[in-house]
C-alpha cells in the first residue's frame, strides 16, 4: 500500500507495468475504477476485448449485465469500486495463469487496502481462487466469508450470464443481497 500511496498511484503503476508477458499483447492495462472510498469493491477475472480497447473494467457485454444487476440493487458504478485480479487481457480471453495472477496480486492487495471497502464481492472462479484459494463459485455463490479481517461475498461472474441467461437473475439477486450486507 505504501508504495502506491493512493488509488491513482496504483492506476499509474498498473498502466506502466511490465511484470508479465501480458504487457506485450495488451492495448491498455485496465486498473480498477470507481469510488476510492466505496463500501463495496467488485473483483472480477481479467479484462476482455472491449476493456483492453478502452482501458476500463467491465465496459463490454459482461459490463452491461453487471450494470443491470447493480441497478436492480439500487447501486451504480459511481457508488462501488470495480477491478479485476489480472489487469491485462489474456490472449483469446483465456483464464489467467497462476503466474499472471501473481504478477498482479500486489496491485489488487493495494487497491483493497487503499479503498478499504466494507465488503469485497468476488465475481467468478478466478477471483475466488486468487483471493480465497477457493473454487466452485456456483456452489458457494451467495455466501459471505470473513478472512483476515475482510468480508467477502461470493457470486458468479457477469460474463457467465452471457451464455446462461438465467444467471442474470441470480447475479441481480446476489447484488441486492450484497447491497443489504454493505448497508446500502
């Protein structure tokens, strides 16, 4: 945390990062964005094509689904902080490797420490594995876990709803529960 000093410091470091091979194939690194004092932090997997083009998290098809789920919960992008475990797009939108997740782990830890949200919403298996060492988000979604003084809420990744439309309702239900837990 001290090395960055602020969320803007993390953004600058992410933008200039060359810690893994993903930097050579990216158009833009994609640091987190949102309210730097948010009560809720959303953590996904990695940027997709549109995010890589624009340098912002969740602006593609999954972002539209996320926006709908947030709205259903009375939340907006401006009221939360949104980030990913990996800050650059893996080629072909593949799942990030352990080495890629590790290369970005310090950035995510700094974002969490600087924003200091009341609750961190883990969206999908990659974020679940990165933050809690877990797997099986479908089985564990809707649960709250406390670890090392941080509360985590588990849900599906919005991109999963692109292929399984029933998950849009699940995600909206989870965002409503998340808002209640966070006191929003």
